């Protein structure tokens, strides 16, 4: 099943970032987007995850053009089907790790998976407040929080940026296993070339174009 289609996307802030960006994501598939800092990768991810409207082109989610969806329809998809792990973690700072996960579990009628927390090595820190966690721990809490809601499409921006090699590898395995288990798809933005090359397709954002390199 087709999860997402990008059709001739183009976006400009002060200058044009990219144009004619097109690709498709299907179930159990992972797509990596690499490119220099400032090339527009996060901006593209914001467009694909419907947080930002592109200047030109369209995004289809589950074969339907996002721009033709009602607010209600889009909100439901965002709540149930899209999972966003971004560079700035949108965690509730005054809450503990466990409370953040409880909110995600409650909103999506799912339960917290203690095994996942153990694998991410945040089980022991789950009672601590977010502000008392390291950057890498917060990053893993945001991954756990997103997976708790069992989305169909994961949008992941630099998920291993603050992590050591061992933890980074575990995060990679958890994400790939998730795609298979839940028939989900993932769009990953990363500077971690090894993680990128392990994805099914790899694109580089370069000279304002998305070039397929795998
Ligand atoms: N909301 C905004 N308003 C104006 N310019 C923006 C906005 N968001 C991003 N930009 C600009 O767009 C360019 C691309 O930013 P973006 O965050 O997409 O890059 P990136 O490829 O994700 O970089 P990095 O690898 O450092 O995360 C940058 O020059 C940035 O300053
Ligand atoms: Mg970025």
C-alpha cells in the first residue's frame, strides 16, 4: 500500500531550497534523506508531515491529496497515523519520562511498552523529569513516545544525533523492526551515513534537487 507520495514539491524561504521533489513511500519501506546542513532536509520533512504547506506541488497521504482534506480529516490522520521525531523534541518539560509516555498512550489508546524502554535504556530513568535527562536520553524518550502511539508513517529527523554508536545502533534496529511489525513506513533525515545506507532508498538533497543515490 502507498503511504505517502511527494509530487513535484518546491519550497522557498529567502532563497529556493528545492524544486521538483518527487518520490513514493510504501509499507515496510524506509527512505533516507541526506545532504549538507542548511540544504532543506528538515523543511522537506515538515512539508511531508503536513506541518508546512509547500509553495508548489502536493503531498498525498494514503493516496489522498493533503490539500483537499478537511481540517477534521487531517487532524485525525495526524493524531492516529503520523509519528514525528524531530530535532527539537516536543516533550512536556515539566513532566517525567513516564508521564510523557502516558499522555501518548492515552491519546492513542495504546499501552506503554516496558520492553521498548529497556531496549532504549530509559527504563531506569522513567520517573525522572525531562529537564533532568541528557540530550540523548530525551531523544530516546521522544522515540519511545512516538512508537507508543503506533503510527503508520514515521518522520524522523536526526534520531541518532546525540547518541553513541551502541545506542545509535539499537535505535536503528528498533525503528527497522517497527516498520516490519506494524507495516509502517519511515522517512529518515540523517547525517549518519551508515544508518542512511541501511534504508531501502537513499536520496541526497543537493543543488536544490533530490537525487536518488540508492
Ligand atoms: N521558518 C523559516 N523561515 C525562514 N527560513 C527558514 C525557516 N526554516 C528554515 N529556514 C532556512 O531554510 C534553510 C534550510 O533549513 P533546514 O532546517 O531545512 O536545513 P537542514 O537541511 O535540515 O539542515 P541541518 O542538517 O543543519 O538540520 C536554512 O537556511 C534555514 O535558515
Ligand atoms: Mg535539519
